[in-house]
C-alpha cells in the first residue's frame, strides 16, 4: 500500500467474485475500515477472499450524514477503503461526495483500477468505442424527455444503465426519440446467465418482450449519423 493515503476507492466484482485484482485484495487487507454500500453483500466477497476487516455501512441514504465524521476520522489517522455492491465506487453508486469532501480537507485519495460494467458492454457491443458518452441511469420522471431529446443529437456512442422493470419502456422511448437505431443490450455481465443481444430498438423490444426481463442491464446505442 502507498503511504499517506487516507481513502482508497476499490472496485469490486460485478458478478464473478474472482474478478478482483491482487492489489485490491492487498489494500482491503491493509486498511483500518471498509466502507460498504451493503455490508451483507460485501461480507460475502470479503469472506470469499479471506479478508477480515471492520465493515461500516455507507450508502446513498446515509452518506450526507456520514461524510463529515468520516473525514474527521481520516484526519485523525484512520485509513478507509470505499467499496460498492459491484463495480467502481461513484459510477452510478455512492462515492463522489466522500471524495470531494476528503480532497477539500487536503486528504489523499487513491482509486484503484478494476471492474466497471459499462466497459465490457461497450467493447462487446460492436459499436464504435473510440468516442462515447456514459449517461448512467436516465431520470425517471423530471427531465427525462429533455435528456432523451439531447441524446437524439449525440454523435458519440451512448451508454446507459437500466433496471429490469424499466427496460422495455426505456427501449420504446429511445426508439421514439432517437429513431430505430442499432443498439446492444448486455445483462448479468460476468455471471452465469450473461447475455448480449444486438439489433435495432424494434428487434430488442420484441426479443425481451418474448424472453422476459431479468438481471441488470447496460444499453449501448449508436450515435447520430
């Protein structure tokens, strides 16, 4: 571990528990406390890799209240690692607020490389990957149509996250605002039932309407020509 680091951001597997770096395991074994989005989920990962460190809950519902106390503890010398349920912290997960406040307090922050769901989905899509825009989850209600209208003019490849109960509606709205473009839908990346389906929005709507929708999804969409 590097000296004088107060906060490590450690990517965790997005499915397969072995998709974690040797450096990440070393860091998690070396910190004082691991901040976890869900301690039950993270507990399984730590047990799998024989990591025994105190776990503290840190998630979207408590982060605003927890940040100031965590920063004070870092100032006093404690070293923390922040992990999310899956993937890299602060990518559609908690983390940004803690990083911002730690840096504002002149503390040292270090983010390790590692698993992120949208990268394999993008590379596997067959769509241009030299230039792309990552949007995460679209707004559920307020501002959704405005965002879709802006994305309709985006020339770079577009990447979205979507939950299973919203996938069909999302594809229908994308077709409405962007036209019937080519896209790729990846689900359960690195897991047993991993699947990537490519086609137009119409083809993808038909496929998932018949097949059913399960898992967490990454949508990769061709940009405007």
